[in-house]
């Protein structure tokens, strides 16, 4: 049971980290492709970086989140 809880916490942490990286730091319009047309049209093509290196940090956090997903799957198996 402890392993199941740990794996579920890893998945949730990875999910929120991936959302933060994609929407908050990387900010590419293709990540909003599943949104309704009105929302997709309101999103600008490319927003300015919030701080220097935000896009790079976002990609690193996204890769870390994917590794957390893999780690949770290996732990659960």
C-alpha cells in the first residue's frame, strides 16, 4: 500500500510539474490546441519570457516530469 501511495504522489507531482512547465514557462501555442476556438484565438503566438531562461527551465522541468512518470510506472510494476 505504501508503494501505491508513493507512486500516486509521484504521478500527481509529475502532472502538476508538467502543467506548470508547459503553460507557465514554455508558453507555446500548440499546447493549447485542445482548447475551444475562442480561447485558442485569444492566446498570442509567443509571449515574452517571464525571466531570462524561462523557456529552457520549462523544458528541463518537462523532461523531469516525464522521468517522474516513468519512475512511478517502474515503481508500480
